């Protein structure tokens, strides 16, 4: 296929190709009145009516999102409802109305700005997303007070690629999915709420263009590749034809892949490579099973813990885990224990403010210190193991000592459940995430202690290359095509094979078609991805020869620069460059 040169390069955020006219989002600005009032009680009534109206709108959004996208994305709007009821924020707004005789719009704007500034001052990626959530909620209430409708994003006349500084989660859910074919944002990273929703919708998305976004204007034809971050402006002649052919091929591939939902995950020469799904709830596990998932490779339990005032009870956790395990009907369901900290802040845990939370107190380190929290989760997990095949996955393991400590706690939990006469499943598997270089170095030792490895390529990449994956300034350094990252993955797989344990990959690249021959070639047993990606990966797998892939992976591991590796991937896959 002809190679063409892109006009711009951003951060790849959500896979897919699209070509259409640019539609630049005219963010509607409105002037908030700064009027003093005579009747504060009447103004408080106006404010409360606007809050109630916003609450109803958000509840409807949460319901629609749960039905159309998934539980994980719906949790964003449940968090918005909590913001509306935040006693600290709303109390300060009411005090400004009563004490300073400020109109509701002005009081809300002033107090919410203080609140947002306080959150952003902490300089934490997760809290930065929370600040955006606050702004989204405040915008909704302000519009209700002022009688200004939300911008119309749900009715376009023709296909377009939406260009914006960034979209709020509620704006994403109002998109006209018939005509919006792709997204380009000036701001953001690959882990923002908007991007997570774009991935769930199957919309290609490129983010992080910064000031380069000004080069895109209304009516220009754009082509975008959400897998590479490349953008072409007004492609002409053969270049345009090349892009259209590729997009048509992608669309045909997507349609054809639906025929592969119930087929086995086998290479052309019969080599098995299981395709699992990443989920955040029991309902998503059920949907994943219907999409052809052969198991759950990663159930993220932290979504049960965030955006609430206290930790979920044992019963609440048990029910969530039981639903997931039962939904898979005897297939392996791998549930990760609490992975808080880093970019996932859980306020009630009382974690210290850290200069670099990714290198601080997070994941298994929290659980080993807070035994009560950890044992509650383990009790719920072991009880759920009675209802199917459970894999218990430990995040951020860096040493054998941590695994031994967890095993000791598990033995205590089993003894307690037995003595209490509580039914539980003892036939579970224990695994660890390989996401820290020390775990790769000690993989031969760790493999003797557990039943399986799950390679978390997102964190393994950032820890190996010392590049925060949420920091836009170092995105170029956080690249899983770095030879060091690929070699660490291969070393981990080799260590697992020598010990005879199962090894999977659950990072973002597990669902990336470029890496499929590499994973097949080095002997990965299982890939876990967004459920919607499974049929297409299964179809691609059937086109690969395992021996040829093994040879290609050996050649790839001999390359010593990212440029060489990118070139190898692109030539092997026939991708646009």
C-alpha cells in the first residue's frame, strides 16, 4: 500500500480510521451575571430547583450510559451526582448567597472556581479529571439557572470529525453517533473520561494536539488514525484514495469480524491464543461473554471503591464478583485486587500527598498495610469463587516477599471463613501483574509462587522508561514499541514457560493488531482487551502462522531502536505511515 505523509501528529487515544469534514465545536460561552440580590431565600430556592433539575438530567444520562455504553462509564455520572450533593461546595455557595447577597449564578461560579483551583493545585492526574467533572456539573447548573440550552451535539446533517479543545463526559454522551466519525482534541491524554467513552463507542480519537489544533478549521477534510495519532489535512489525489481504501478495508474488517464471535481463537496452523476481556462490572462480564470472550482477563475492582464516601462492604463486593464469575459460565474470571493510588485516588483511604504517587503508596502496598480493607475484599472474592473459575490477581508486585505475605493473609481468610461456616471456593488460581521491571528480573523466582502472570504493559512501559503515561509532556518517551519494553515482555513470557504457568497480557496493546504476531510468536497464552475488539483480533489471528510469527518476533527482538521497530511493525502489518 502506498505510504503517505501525515500533516499532524497527536497522541493515539482510541483505535480506528476516519475521513470526513472537520466540525469545530463552538463552545457556547455565556456571561454569568454578577448581581446583588434583595431576597436570599428566594435565590436559594432558585439554586435548589436548578440543582434538582441537573440531578434529574444526570440520572437520565447515567441510565442511558449504562444501557448504551457500560457500567464503568455510567459511574462517571454517578460521581457527578455526588458532586451536586457535595456539602462543602454547596454550603459555600449558599453562604455566599446569604452572607454576600450574591445571585445564585455568581455565587456558584465564584465558589466552584475556588474548589477547582484547590483540586488542580494538587497536580494529580486523577484529581485533574475530577476538576473537569466539577466544571461539567457547574456548567449544567448554570445553564439551568440562566435558561440556556446545552449545545446541540446530537443532530448533524452529514458525517464529520469533531474538533474541540476537549469534551466533557456529558458532551460525549450527547454525540450524534450516526454522523460523528472521529474526534480530535487539543487537550487530554489517552486515559481521560472522554477518551474512555470514545473507546467504548468505537470512535477513533486523537488527543494532545495543543496549539496545533489551530491548523484545523471548519469544513476542511480530515483523515485521522486513532491507532497511531496521525492526522491528514485535505488529503488529495492518490493520498486520499489510499486513505479511503484503508478506511473501507477497516469497515469491512469490522463487519466481517462479527462472524468470528463464536469461533475458536486459533492461528492458521492451529496454535491457541485465548482472547479475554477487560471489564469493570458483572454486567460487562455478561456482555463480554456474548461478544465471544473466552474469559475475563482483568476485572478492575477499583471502580467499586472510587467516588464514594467509604469502602464497599463485603456483601456489596461479593455480589459484584459473584455476578462476574457466574456470567462467564465456568470460564476463567481474573479479578484484580484493589489497585488504588497512582492515578486512582480514593480519598477515604487517607493516602499521603506524594510528589510522585506512581512510585508511592499504591496497589498491593496499600492492601498489605490496611489488612482490614484487604481481608474484606479477599473474603468477598473467595466466597465468589464458589460460583465459577476465579483467578485472583495481585497488582504492582515487585518482590517474592509481597507474594508470600499475601499467601499468609489468604490462609488466614480461609481459616476464618471455614471457622464461621461460610461457603467459599478454595480451588482458585493466584496470579500477579508483571508491571515493574524488578518483577521481570525476578520472574523465574516469582513463577514458582503463583499460577499465572498477567503483564500490565501500560505500567511496565512507564516504569521501564521513567515516563509518566498521564503526562502529555513525556508522551513521546512512554512508548511500548521501545526495544527495552518488548524485551521485558519476552523475558517474562519465557520465564513463565520455563515454570509451566499461564501468561497473559492485559495492557492496551493486547487489543492492537500490530502486536498480535509478536504475542503469538513469543508464546503468550492469553490477551485481554476491550470486549468489542475480540472478534477482529480473532479474525486476524486466524490469518497468522505461528512459526512465521515466531521468526518475526525473534527478528523484532534483535532491533535496537524505536524507529527500527516502528518500521518493522508498519511494514509487517501493511499500515499507513
